[in-house]
């Protein structure tokens, strides 16, 4: 006897929506290809099952079998784990687009038998699974008589499942209207003016490399409009093939690495998980954005919240809310609330008991966990994390005034000047206007000249901007030229003022920049940076930032900002603001195709120290972005495989004022206007302070006020035109 699983399924379209077992459902999905990082398309069921476990762990409830039927055991596993399936038929004539007629055979009656045979065979193979809610007639094959014939043949055999085909753009025959890679504004328009048939977006948020960004904005539109009932990220997994170089370094091959031509280069590295099934940052962000348990603030002063159940069939009786009040790294209070009597697709009030708060900045952190053990997770599995600001820091700032200061000396010669203090010496070049050496207690802190920076190693989702804007305008090779250098000494401080021009080699546009360095007798270095644009460059840029090389032993990192993972303006929901500890290596996201990575936002302070606690503290005037790499920006930008990265002896430290969002424009949506960076006037500043004694000392020092008068004089409001 062979046991069979039996399920009951009723799918209806009513009032422009589809209903499964008489319940409204929203499908949070992914497109999945079969792939194994060692065996290619020979995929074992252990790997398939791990895929489905990971999907469930990350709140995904539907999978599209892009673009062919899967092993029958795949559907059985989806039935067991509880995943809806868009079961796709193996029809694709995409290549005809290259000759200008993608519908050539799709609209040719001579091919009808072949088309119909495929969907009929597919239906017979998938009669049993109750998880198949949609049949898909194929993918990217244009439209014509053979799609109509497939639809009618499918309905004659099985009218219990809905039929989807994206290129039936007017939904002439299919049951669901669909688009691919539609931008957020147009998706919202689709919701405002709904089609008579239900709508999904079957591919969006191209997850290539660092990204996708903008998931929150998409999800807000999906939740706003009931008629948009499904969305499927492209795609689930990278398709790199694991290799090892002569030095034992693991790397991943893609198009062209086997001598194949033509090829699609690294376009196969476009998944939420890496080729070896390690979850990437994009999957963690997606998990948070689609979390089925939502927590909303009502009146935080009274501890009043609201819980929203976005599950469609079950209550929240199996979930617990864990609340924690944190103030600058310290837990002030905790509370657990067992969630009960919250019906599917409904909401209920919550009450949190808040402690007395002191002058420190404070946040309410909420984690929602699933109580019971499941096939895919242990008891207490986290579903979602939320953070709500309770108060800003209201402590009266105390000026930094250590008792070890002694008068500064200034050594001035033709090519450089050196400022010496109690235990430090900083040398500036008169040809570049930059510090070239910073010695503290006989230890070198600085290894490469600092510079204002408008470029980052290209990420896949910025490739179109790079090839269409940045590379033709030579942003990647902008050069800096010193125009003026001045030194001013007064009681207890030295000011170094350098004015430069940063521009492409042709000089038709650029930025007139000013660096003002205040070296105080107590060892603090206040840095004010500003820029005034000239010429015509009305386009977005990767960043407005500052980069420098520091001692390679300063690899122990503590920071007060958003973490623990990398995060960006349009990809930050999975991370919260707190004091985090890590290392430079651990903060580096090692994408198989190297690109900009490792950013942390909203940073109030960061300290990089060696194992003895000696290093550098950075305290910005306003929260900034920061990242730190054991590689140079140039190396990351030039490398095409992760084993081509050449580890530096020092650390690249990036302190960025503005950083372009990620978007998903490797094949999808550009960065939304809210998260763009323009080549405009800017002004920002920070304090650099050598520290000894490690993180505790750094955190204590960060609470002081640094250079208040200096910054109020030398920083100005930015021109937002």
C-alpha cells in the first residue's frame, strides 16, 4: 500500500477577489528554480526540503515553480509544510523576442497541439496535490491562439484551479491578471482602479546581489489594496556553481567561467539565498516585511499598541510577544504577553507596562515568536521584530575636557606640517591638504589619506546607473586637486583648512570642497566637511561620504546604530537601533560577485579597536552611515569573483553622510525618490578620538560633547534644491 495525503480545496473568484476555502488570502511568494551549488540541476530531495523549510522560517507562504513542473515529491512536501503552489507549465518561447516577434509560435495554430499537450500533461501529473491553487500556462511566450487553447483545455479537465499567464495582459481568458516588475506607483494605480479579475505581480524585487530594496513600499501598496492578492520575488536562490582556486579559496562560477559564449554573466546570481542555501540579507528583510503578525504603535506614552493578525486561517493563540525597553545598550524592563483571541485577519489592542525612563535615548523592542515546535522550526521561533522610539536623549551634554592635555606644538616646513600633543602627532601634506600620518602612543592610527568620496563599488542593482550615468561621466575616476591650504594656531588648538576641487578629468562639473580639521590639545580631532557643486550633473550618485585607511589591527567593532546586519535606507526593517559588537570580517557581506556592502545606518558613534582596546572612536554631529572593510574600494569594484578580493593590511573606514538606496534595478525598480542621493551642496562633520581601554571607554566617551562651538561655526544647512 502507498499512503496518499488527501486535502479539500475550494477556490472561487468573487467580487474581483479569489477565495480559498471561503477565506481571503494574500500570497507572499518567491519564484524558485531547481539548483544545487555542486551538482547544478541534479537536485536531491534533501535540498528541496531545506528550501521549503527556509521559506516557512521566513514567513513565505507560496512558491511559483518557475518555469516548469517540479518533481512530484516537491508538491507533496509543499502539502506537508503548508505552502501554496503556483504550478507552472513548461512553455516558454522567450527567445523569439530577439527576432522581434515573441508571439511567433504562440499565435500560430500549427503549434496548438504542442502547447495544449503540455498543460494537459501537467494537469494529469498534478491532479492530487491540494496545495496547487494556480495553474500557470507558461512564461514569457507572448500571447495568441495557443494560450487560449491551453486555457480552455485546462478548464475542461480541471475547473477547480485558477489559470494564470502574465502575458495575457488584458486577462482575456485567464482567471488572474498579472504583471512583472511593475513600479510601486503603477501598482498603487492598479489598486486604485481595480480590474474585474484578481491581480498579482508574479515577478518583482529582483534579488540580485545587494538587495532588493524597496520591499516595504511595495508591501504597503499590497496591504492597501485587497485586489492585489499575491507577489513573488525574483528569485529564491543564486545559481552559482561552487569552485575552489589553487589557494583553497571557495568561489562561485557563473556565465562565461566555463568558456561559454554567449552568456548572461552573473545574472544567475539573483536569489534571496546564496547558492549554498545560506540566507542573504534580502531574505531577512523580506521575512520582516511580510511577517504575518504586525505590531503598531497607538499611544506609546501610555504603552498602548495594536496587534494585527495577517494570518488568513488561524488565530494568534500560538504566538507570544516579548517586549524589552532598552536605553543605550541597557535593558530597563522586559515583559511577555501571550497573544490570545485574535482572529484571522483582525486586530486587537495591547498594553505594555513601561518603566520610568531616565535622560538616555530609549526604545521599545518587540519580538513575536511562535510557541510550538513545527516541522520547520523549533519552539520559540522568531516571526518578526519591531522597534518603537520612546524618547530622545535629553541629557545635558558635558564638554570633553580630559586632564592630560598639554600645549600643542606646530612644526612647519615646505611640504608638510605636524601638530604634536601629549601623546600624539598628526602630519598634514601641503600638496594634498590631507593628514598623511597620525601617531598615538607610538602606534600608527592612519594608513591612507582621508578623502571626500562620491563613489562606491558598483552593486548589481545600480548597474544601469553605473553604465548609463556614472561611468560615462567618470564618477569612478574623479580626481581631487588642492586649491588652498592654511594653518591657524590659537590657544589649545590648531585649525588646518584645505580647499579642493573634486571632478572628473574633464572638469565640466565637480564639487568645491572644504576640509576643516580642528586638532585640540586633549587629542580630539573635529572634522567639518562641506561641498559646493558647480557645473551640470543633474543625476543621482552613489554617496556623499568620507573614506580613510586605518590600522589593520583595529578590527574589533562596537557601534550605536542600526544592526546587527547590513542595512540601507530602503532595506532596514530587519534591523534595529542598539549598541552592537562585531568584527570587520563579520560585518563584511561576502557577495559572490563583489560589490558595496556592510553598511550600518543611523550610527550615533562607532569604535574600532585592537584586541587590547586601543583604537579610534567616531562621534558624528548627526547620525551617519558607516562601513569597514579589509579591502580597498577599488579592489571591491574591480573584482568579479569573491576569490579576487585582495585582503589589505589596513582597514577601509567609510563615514558616509548620504548613501543611495538599493532599489532592484538589476531588473526591476529604480531607487525610489525618497532614497536617492543627488550631486548637491552638502555639509556634515564628526569627531575622531583615539581611545584606549576598549568599548566601555568608547561608550562613555561618546556621551561627551565634542567641538560644539567649532561645529556650529563650520557646518551649515544644506541646499536641497
